[in-house]
C-alpha cells in the first residue's frame, strides 16, 4: 500500500509518501512500535492566493520524487490511499475545510474532491489536523500506552485531538478536540473565530507576540519572545506567564470534561521552556481539583517535527 500524507496547515502545506506502517497500536504485540516511515517530505508556505494550485504542485512534486525512488516502487509507484489532515474548522461530511488563517478558503474549500481529481483511483481519508495529531501521538508519541488522552499543538495557533478508549474522537462534523476555542476565564480577547476569550486568542505564539508588542516589546516571533523571557526580559516573561496560565486553565477544563489520563503538548511555542511551562503547570495544579484529574499528566510531546504529517499517514494506513 502506497500512502500519500498531506498536512494542510495554517501557514504551510506539507506532504510525503509512506510504503510501510506508521507505528503500532499500543498493546498489539503483532506490530512492534516502528518509527514514522515517511519519505520525500516536501513543504511550501501557504500563499495569499491560488492556494489550491500551490498545494497541487506540492503533491505532484512528491509523486515525482517517489516515482524516481526504487524503494517506493520506482516507475510503478501509485498512490492507493491519501490521508489528509487539515486545519479547521472542517466538515468531514462534505470533505471541506475552512481554515481561519487562509482567507481564500475561509468560506470552505472541497479539499477531498480536489485531491480525488489528482488521485482518482485512491481512497481518501480526511480529518481535522488535531485528530491526526492525536493519532500520531497515540501510535508513536506521548500517548502511547494510555487509553484516553488529549494531544495539543501550541504554535501560531492552538489545536488538539482526543483519544478516548483507544479511538480518535471525531464528533458530528469532525471538529471534536478543537481545544484552541475553549474559553478561558478573565480574558476578553477577540478571537479570529468570531468569539471572545478563546485560549488561542490568549496563549498562541502569535497572540502572545501581539500582546507583548502592545506592552512595548519590539520582537516579532514567538521564538524571539521565548528567548527574551529566558534572558529575563520582564515583558516577554509576563507574556509567557499569561499564555501558560491560560493554557493551564483550558487543560483543566478539558480534563474535567473528558476524564483523560494524559495531555501531550507539541508545537513550536511549546518549546518555550520554563517561562511557559511553570505557569502552565501551576494553573493545572490550581484548577484541577476533582479527584479523578488531580494526577493528570501534562507532558511535552516527544515528536519534535511533523507530527500532523505523521498522523495523516497513520490515518491513511489505519
């Protein structure tokens, strides 16, 4: 089985192929844990216009690379299954995605139908990126060995997916686990979704940079903000403490709702170290008062890069 994995992100698209299984289901001794066997990983920044044309070109480049690789079958390479993980909101019933940060697709783009035109003989499997992330963490990452957990990404935005009793939770439209839009108390910050007080609007890398700049900080990226906080910059440290507190509040609420064993957090902004993680853990300790969540584990993801793409391949190879 030749798998095409596609990650439709808010700021970049990525794609790769796989010709071997992605990880293993915990507890299944017949398939020992294997690393994510992705080949010919390519990515491209999301353009301001002609978004699908850019994505289509990316997929064709990956197919061209795989067709020149004897390990993928060479000239006989043919995609049989495509796993698509897309930034949300999505509608798995119609196969469409409407990412908040891609204006050209904001009203919905039929991604499944578009990909099917490229690969007419292939099966298409489609999920929100958070669900793919959860599957990746369950197969090869920080949720291995647990039956119920929450996978989160904290980067330019905040997303997530849920594993419950060993299965990815989808929901009515496929948007279950959209943890970035849990409302956190005390924050009246407008969100791109149209709501107010979403944790993404308070605690994402982009949101934290905006807040810090409004206080007089002069940097431009979440990575710079994290370095400044580690170096003792008071505004940067306050921005990360604000983000960590909001994340801890959201995690506590999600844990009480879902009755989970573990939360695993990845993404670029999650690499900010103690200035983010110390207030995050303090907020969880403060708010997670119910007995069944007092011992909740909150860990950094061991998957350092490309977790959503790994999840898209795992989705296709399920």
